[in-house]
C-alpha cells in the first residue's frame, strides 16, 4: 500500500506548488522583446545605420593606444596628407572658374568643403582619410553640365546637392554596393582611367591648362606651334608649364612629400615675379592666343589681357556669390537628372575604391577583404554629407582622396589624421586672395599628372578577355572624346549588355547558363558560381578567380579551391 500511495502524495505535492502567473508573463515578454531586438539588430546590420563610435572617449581618444599610435604621429601624417592634396585648392578653383566667375569664392568653398568633410570623416568613422572636391567630377561639372548642356551653374550645384542626398540615402539603407555591382566590372575599371585621360586632355588645353593643345578645323586638335618664343607669344607659358610638369613628375618618382604642391609653387613664384616686374609687358599674359604684343593697344585692351599676381595675401573669409544658390525648378529638366546620377555614380565608385585602397594599406581590411562595417558606414555618411555641404557652399562633388595613402605611409592610423587635414584646410581659408591668383600654367600640369596616375586603375585588368575588354575600352575612350563621363558609362554598359544578350544562344547551345553574367552582377548563388567556369569565354582560371573575388567578396583562395573541386568532379 505504501508503494502505491507515494506517487499520489508526490502528485499532490506537485499540484499544490503555487504558480506566479505574473512572473511567467514577464519571462515571456522578456523573451519576445529579446527576439524583437535581435531581429531589429539583424535588420539594422543589413543597412548602413550602425556606426562604431568607440573612438569617441577620453580614456583612449581615436583608439590611438589600441592601434599603437601617438598623437604627434597622427598630426604629422595629417600634415603630409594635406600637403599631397593641397593642389586641389588652386586647381579646383581654376577648373570650376571656367563655369563659375567667382574664383575667390571657389577657393573658400573648396577649402571649407575639405575642412568639413575631413573633420566629419575623422570624428565619425575614425578613418585617416582626407576629403576635398574630387577631380573628374569638377571637370564633368564645368565642361559637360554647364558648357555642353548649357545648364546654369546654379542648377548644376543643385544637381550636386541631390547626388549627395541620394548618396546619403543609399548609404543609410545599405544599397550603395548594389549600384557598384550592377555596372560591369570592365566599365568600373575603365571609368577611372577614362576620367584620367579626360583630366589630362583638359590640362593640356589653353583655357585653364598648359596651352600645348589647341583646336584645329581639320584634325579637331593639334600642337600649339611654333614652339619658339619669337614666333609664338604663348610659348613662354607652355615651356614654363612643361618645366612644372617635369619637375613634379621627377619629385613624384623619388617620392617627395607634397610634390604636386611644390610644382605649383615653383610655377606660381616664377609667373608672379615676372608679372610684378614687367606688369603689362609680361610674357605670361592671359588669355592664351589673344595677347600677342604685336597687336595694337586697342586689340590688346579688347582681349582683356592680364597676368596672374596677387594684390593682397589674406582677408576675412566670405563667400559672396556661390553659397546657397540652389535652383529647385531645375528638377523639371531631364538633363538635370542625368547630371545627378552621373555625379552620384562617380562619387560612389571613387569613394568605394579609395576607401578600400587606403584602408587596406592602413590595416583596416580583414582577410576576407571587408572593411569594419561600423566605421565604413560612417565613412560613406561623411562623404555624402560633405558633398551636400560643399554644393551649398559652391563647389562640385566632395570625395575621399587617394592621396590619403601618403599620410598612412607616414604612420596615420586613426581619425586624428583626418581631423588634422581638416584643420589645415581651415587655415587655408583666409588666404583665398592669394590662392585665387595661381596661374593655369602652374595648375594645368598637375591636372595632366593626376590624369596619368589614374591609369593605374586598369593595371590588373585582363585585356585579352574580349567579353569584358571591349565594353571597357568603349567606356575609356568615349569619356574624353565626348567630353562626358555619363556618355562613357552608358556606351560601355550598353555594349556589354547587348553582347551578353547576343551570347545567350551560344551559351544555350553549349548547354551553359545563358544568364550567368547577369546573375553574377545581381548577386551570385552557389549554382551560378559552379556554372561560371563553363560559361566564361576566352580566359583562364586565374582570370575567373579574380572576377569572382570581385563580384562575390569571397577570398581568392576559396574561389580557387571551388574551381579545383569543380574540375575534379568533371574529370570523374
């Protein structure tokens, strides 16, 4: 009997244990809240909202101790970065000054945009990147949007502002990489080189460059001959420009910090000194082709001849004509939106490439080729906000400069380097009267050199792959030959799309996936990766590994192992 009663007494004891319904509800609510928070965190992680702000503290500001750096090293690196990119102050003002007739305002706007952008980058992202108005976008602004499309420069600044807004939205939503991936890789690679040729061509011309290339009714362009001073008044400017070019290139070859700035200073000091000494009889009078002393005084006066020389060194900074000139009615013009998305694409591609290149050198990139997500999110946000602020002040798209790598080489590892760059730009603002008198013969050679350096974008591209190479080449040549970055992107992309459509029957006949290349652009899955090797035409496994590494973000070793496994299965 005892054995039969024990279970019942145990059951009775269990049944009479009091249950707190409130506690159970609290546990369930806490569990649900935890799951909701986990879901929200996953969603937020997929966007560009989350930032890493651990560097904003008093114990270890900018995480200098964690990164084994020192404040003086960061300040020195920021100074080196500024010296290597300070050429943008006169160059951007000279280039945009062709379209916007307020050069002093442009110098102030350039310096202020560089200051604000660099400060934002250092404080928000803790990356050692310097920002300023970008080369390429400023040329597109001037020669295509304003001079070719006939768009008022105020409307063009409005387009830059909208591009910054869209960049910010795409960054916050985490969609910026989608815009990068939907362009064929060849077009992405060739675009930078095409812009480089575009810049070089502008630097060689007479309007705001070296004056070596002039128009010709038969061949469109030709050399500005004769090259002798006795027979060509402009030869003096041309030869001094060549001297600046060679001097700067030589200093770059021996890695002199701030070589472009030194070249500009050399040409400027020579031109100013000669102008002060000879005044109206200067050999460096502008504009090119209009100031031959053999002309009579009336013709010279009508030509508006002058030489570049400052009348004052510094003054209280004030933007009088270019700030806040947005024209909202421009949104009803179709050409306006072409300009907006061209500015957007060039900024995203330029900043993405620069972020990766400089961050990799600084040791921020992991073994899978990824940037720290929180820092990268804030870097893109900083870039976008800087573009919006820059357009409000009166300058073209602001972007991250590859010259930041000079500061990284000098030891810059934290945002303090970028903050130092911003402070140097701030110090440059009062000197706008001086900087606005930098002559084109000093800044034009730097345009050509920067264009030449941009050709490294295509150094690792496989030109034997016709499928990718010819669309890339179309993009590369159409940018300078049409004076339009957008036309180059459109030409290369459309050629690639049409070729892929025409290749579909061939791939289907070969029992390959006809859409494999499109799938790779939109986001490859495992099945697409497996079919890629068979569907690739005219290039080997090394080329395939490079391509797949680019479009998937996976390490090259993983791609090569997948290739080997696939080959072994085929052999069996």
